[in-house]
């Protein structure tokens, strides 16, 4: 299972959100930074997420970017059944952590 999280200036909330995602069953978490001015991307990486950047503002654009990455496609190209990326989960089932400078 994969989780896509669109995010804009979520430095405060993101560590708690990432910690609440059960791993497994989530084998990959993708945070799509939609132009944050804070440390959202850094906190997402520290929490074990794949971080993508989407310059086009909006929830839909961020979600589309995350799904396109999962399916190995550019956002403008259609998704086809059976084209999802494959990955393996090497993480432990412990909750992700954020660096000491991120709020908890």
C-alpha cells in the first residue's frame, strides 16, 4: 500500500501524521511539497517519506504528481493498469522520527 500526502507549510503537523501511518501495511509514503516556505520537505525526509516537489499550486496538482510518481508516469500522461512502480519495504515497523529541530 502507498500513501500520498499533499503538503503546504506542514512542518508542524507532518511529524505526527507520518508517525501515525502504520508501516506495514504502508510500504511507501510520498509527500508532495506544494511550495512550502517552511521545513516541510526536510521533516518529510526525516520521517522516511519520498519527497516530490510540485510547483503548480493546488491539492489536485499535488495529488496528481504523487500518483504519477507511483505509476511511473508524468502527470500529463494517462495512467494505465499494470504500470505501477515496484518497491520493497526495508523500513522497520517503528514510527518515523523527525530531526531534533522539527517540532513534535
